[in-house]
C-alpha cells in the first residue's frame, strides 16, 4: 500500500466527486490517477489560496481503477454523468468522457466551456491521467473540513509543494485514515467547500 496527497484549491464536488456509494477522482491530478493502485490512500487537503492549508477535505482508499471508457459504460456510474438542469450533485457529475470512433468526446459539464463547447485544455489534462480512481471506503468532509493534527502533518503537502506528494510513511497514513473514520464515519459529511458561492 502506498498513497498520494495533494492540495485542493477548488472544491465543487467534481474532483473529487463524493456522491453516491463511490467517491471518484476522474478529472484533474493526472499523475496521481495514472500511478495510484487499489489499496492506496489518497488525501486531499486545502491550500493557502482558500485558507485551508493543512485542513482535510477528503481521504479515500482506492478500491477500484477503471479506464475512461470502462467508467462511461459501467451502469453503476451512470448517476455520475452530469445533468446540468438537475441538482447541484448532478450538475457536478464527473463521468464526462467517452470514445466514439477513436475520438474522445467531452460532455457539457463542469470541465467544458459555456454552452458545452469542448475545453481542449481540460480534455487533454484529464485524459492524460488515463484512469478513474474509485472508492467505497472514504470520508469526504468538504466544508466540515478538519485541521489535521500535528502528528499527521507530514502526510500533507506544504506551501512549497506545487502539485502532490508521495506518501512514504504508509503506517502513519493508515493510522490517519482510521483516526478520521473513527471520528466521522465513512461517507459524505459536508457539502463541497465552494458551494457557498451558490448561496
């Protein structure tokens, strides 16, 4: 078991998408999505930009890894396809890519341009990750984020880290996962941090 931790500057319930039985990381963070394996822990903490540095937004144990096409075709994840006139959860669905005749299509979504025009930059970055990380063993805190105790700070990216860190102390990471589950239970605890912008 290994793990990765990264800073979240924008939390809309899209990346990660914690809704339903599974927390999914389907977009953004291509290097993590390419490298991570089942059993790995993924930790998402806030950043200086949103005044949430060293605050836990989510933690998940990867239980499954799918290609984009597998994710698109798997009926279990049909509910993660965006519905732009639906609820906030539906609007931020992350199941947005599928291949038709060797051409990748991007649904009208949080990662497309206004009016559904393809955002080529997001498409290229997202597809570079090659895989979707899925978990049915996760804690998503969102706006109920927790300041990470000093004991576990080495698991969190600091100001100097630009993208993500590889977790070396896997025993400490496992202890932190159990600590978080013990305090909050599994599943969705709060709303996405940036949903306050809609109020």
